[in-house]
C-alpha cells in the first residue's frame, strides 16, 4: 500500500505465512514480516518487523525483532524472545 500526505510518502508491505504439521498439530508456526517506509524531503525512514511464533507440545516460542533505519543505515534494533507455556484451558 502507498499513501501520500503533503510532501511525505508512506509505503507499507506485510507478508504472513502460517503452517501446521498434519501429523503433529502441536507443531505449528506463524511468520510475519512487515515494512513501513516513510519518504521525507531529504531522508528516508524504514521500520522493519519480524514476528515468529513456533509451537511444540509444551510451549509457544515467540521472537519479535524490530529495526529502524535512516537512509538505509540501522539506527536501532531490538529483539524480544519468550517461551509461553501452553495453558490448555
């Protein structure tokens, strides 16, 4: 998707992939990649995100990574990881 507001252009792109192992349904996953680009006069900001959730019989293993770039150069990046026990409620 692309949008323009005055002298700024916003570009968005998201890709999502999901899967399940039919022989072992507890093994499943979700992978999402997102990109937001903001074109400003004289510079470009890009925000990239990756969300990964993979499950097994006992946990949901989650990883989220986000990076902020200015004119193609990484400014900040952060990754969060957590194993969330299945609750079976």
